[in-house]
């Protein structure tokens, strides 16, 4: 059975700890390639260009859109975010599982282009915990936190479109749960049609 790379979309409310989750997943298991997005938002303290994001000016970002250099992009709380096309396509061709950590509008756009993409939504156990995590990160102003909480309320309406939800309560447990979901997704019948068709043809030929 030939193992094909899966495009994995991980979304979740701002502050839920998706970044940490995804970083740990890539560290712990070597089968994943993590896509680095482009954004026009300012780097947070400690963030490095080309590691967390490619930090671009609005003009540079708009050029990338014009050149068809992005698989998708979205405007989130007044900034652009987008997925560079080349890296993702190359990794998938090489048979690697590629992780996109993107918000919900981008997830819909990717799913349209890649119907086989696996979609997961990361949640906190409750809304109070989400606010607590956003506030304790200490990197956003009260106004930005408010905007992100309002955005979370809107995003909650779209969670049912995702295939899986995972609750990020204990990091390691959540990382392993996401890994197990991805491993199981590799065995989904619709992702193995070539293998199934070959066996069917052999069976038919043997009759
Ligand atoms: P943050 O500013 O907290 O790093 O990210 C804000 C939101 O943008 C998060 O929900 C994150 O998943 C999302 N995001 C990051 N990169 C991309 C991207 O390339 N495309 C889209 N559509 N959303 C992204």
C-alpha cells in the first residue's frame, strides 16, 4: 500500500495553544512537515522571521496574491495571513504529511482545493479557559483580546464543518491524540482507492 502525504488542517480559537501543539507534534514525530505562513501582523516578542511566520509588508503580501503564490489567504483581525503554495505542494509530492495551522476561512478554501485534506479543530475545555490563556500570554492588548474573543464566538458556528475536534487540556495527551487521528486517517478507504482498485482488478483477473 503506497503511503501518500495528507494535507492536515489544524484550526482553533486564538489562544487555545495550537502553535505549541503543532510545534510539539512536529518535534515528537518526524513524519510531519509544517507549513510556515506569511502574515502582515507584527512579530510578537521572540518570534523569528521564517520560523513562526514570514512577516511581510501589506504590499509584499498583495504581490504574493497576484503571483498566485498562496494556496489561500484570509484577513483575520485586521491582518492578512496566507499559505505559501510551493512548499506545501513539494512536500505532498514527496509523500509527507503537511500541517497547516490556519483559521476557519482559509480552512474552507483549502478544503475546496484539496477535498482529501483532514480537518481538525482544537478547543479549550470551556470559554473561561480561553480568555485566561489569551490574557496570560500577555502579548495582546485588551482591545485585541476582545476582538479575538468575538472572533472565537463567530468561529464556533463553523466547527461542525470539521471532521474532528480535540480538546487541548493536557498538551502531551492532545499531541498524541492528534497523531493517532492522522495515523487512522491514512487507512481511510477513500484515501486508498488506488490500492483497492488494484486488488479488485487482480481479483477480477483471477476469476
Ligand atoms: P496569530 O496572529 O495568533 O499567530 O494567528 C491568528 C490566526 O491566523 C490563527 O487562528 C492562525 O491559525 C491563523 N493563521 C495563521 N496562518 C494562517 C494562514 O496561512 N492562513 C490562514 N487563513 N490563517 C492563518
